[in-house]
C-alpha cells in the first residue's frame, strides 16, 4: 500500500512538472541541430519529428547517403582544390548528443538515482564523393563507461544508377525494423537485445554488409551479411573467431499509410563454456512487422513479433525458443512540427530460458524546449519484476 501511494505521488509530481514546463517554456525560433543542419542551413524539424526520431523526409535523406539531389547541393559546402577526383567538405561535420536523467524505482526496485550524464556521443557524417558517404559516432560516455565506436560505415548509394545501395562497416542488424538509437523512450526495444545462455548473437551491433534494393513494383528488400557475434575486440587479428556468418533478409511493402514487412535471420556460432567442451549453436529469427501512420502523421503505430530459436545456447540447454513482442505508439498532438510528443511502448519476452523473460509497459511524454533540446518524463511498469521506474530527463544535440 505504501509503495502504491509513493508511486501515485511521484507520478503526480511528474505530470505537474511536465505541465509546468509546457506552460513556461519560451516559444523558440526554428533552430538547426549540428552537422547536416549546419551544412545545409536547415532546421532539424526538416528531418526529425521530434529529435532523434526521423520523419519520412529524414528517412529518405539518410537512405540517399546524407545528401540532397545534385541541383540542391550547395557549392559552398565543398572546397575547390582543382582536382576532380577529390570531394573535400569545407568543414568536418561534427555534432554532440548529450542526455541525462533522474530515475526513481518503486516496488521491488527501490532507488533514487541521478543519471546525468547518461550518454554523450560525438557524431560525424557526410560525403566522400557524389553517392559515397560515411557516418560514425563515438560513445564518449554511456552509463559511466567509454563505449567507443558503435555505428560506423561507408555508404555507396545508387550503384550503377540503380536503386541499389551497399553499406559496409558496423551497424545494428535491427535497423531495418526499428532503429533503437532513434527511439523516444528511456526504455529500450528488448526483442532485439536478448540472448539466451552463452549466445553472442542478437540483432544489435555487428560488423558486415548491408545490401538494399527497391524493386520496380514497390517491394523493398534489405539483405545483411554479418559476423554474427556482436562487436567484440579482435583476437589474433580476427573479430570473428569462427566461420559462421549471419544472413538476414527483410522484405517490406507499402500500402498507403500501412507498411507490412517480414524478417528472417540465420547464423551459426561456436561457443565455449568455461573449461568445458566447445559446442555449436544455430540461431534463427523469423517474424512480421508493421508500421501504420494516420491523422496526417500525428499518430504512428509500429509492431514487431520475432521468434528466435537456438539449437544449443549453453551446456545442457537445447532447442530454446524465445518469442519477442514490441509495440510502440507515437502521438504528436500538434503535428510533426509541434513541440509535444506522447509515447506508449510495450515489451514482452517469453522464452524457454526463464532468465531472459521480461514484460514492461511504458508511457512517456516529451516537450521541445528548443528543436535540439527535448525534455522528457517516463513511467515504466515492469510486470515481470513487480516494480516501477519513473524517469525525468533531457536529450540534446549541439
């Protein structure tokens, strides 16, 4: 009963704080976030709704290799060095993303924690040549540690003049499904992160190739070839110590405001359990996803179901099935260029490996003080653990 009262009081304080911020925050002029916005003289609202979530134009800009059509590219952005084989950006595009929170846990989890900074990353991206671009970011600080390079790749756009792209480097395997780095909540998309037993395979960061092709009849195809073991340090000059590779394919088709997709992934990994014998584990994912947008882009729903199977993720653990569900609703009451955003998120993991089972329900609200500064509040109920986390914080870019 006391925990319930505390939860209600804290939720009321959170709601009052957000309401106060909404009332007192000044109305800003449209401002630009760094890197691409500085280069092109555009507001971050051109691509984001709100930061860091991409709207349709932002998705198209990223898929086009972070470049505008040739007739719209400003000549001032590049140096004329008298060499047709050198495209040199006038300034090195740099940006910083900085975020922090205050978190309170109730129920089974009882804590009061200042979490600022929670994350600080240095980003850069731009053109090497027409239709050849790069992107990377360095996590200078993440949950108290230096995480290093996460996304880092070279993007070859429209090879041979066809709608065929190749990316090579390090990226998240789940990016064609739901982009974890662009979510609006403190709570993550768990279906892409979980790993039963000793498995090193999931759908987050990995090294390899991405191949994309837009068919003439509207079906989008994205294939990936990856190491299948995440992003560990190299051992004896090798990032991947076995010959197994992860292969994936996502196909998606748009029907007006609705996009339906299907995803398949398969890999084989060689695992070692302490001083015990080595063994092989075959991993497969399969599942549908959908995206739906209505009310002129103000209401957006994304759903994902993935079934993962492992033949042997640990000693004495065979034929493990894991079902992952993610559902997200993003509501923009004032439209894509407005300042208020409301988010609902549902996570559920059901598995033969009971240690990774998980179920949460999350409600969050965000408010743009500036185009590149979003205040946020979030309440997450952990159904599986019987606890509640309440977070207040900010996400900024400069």
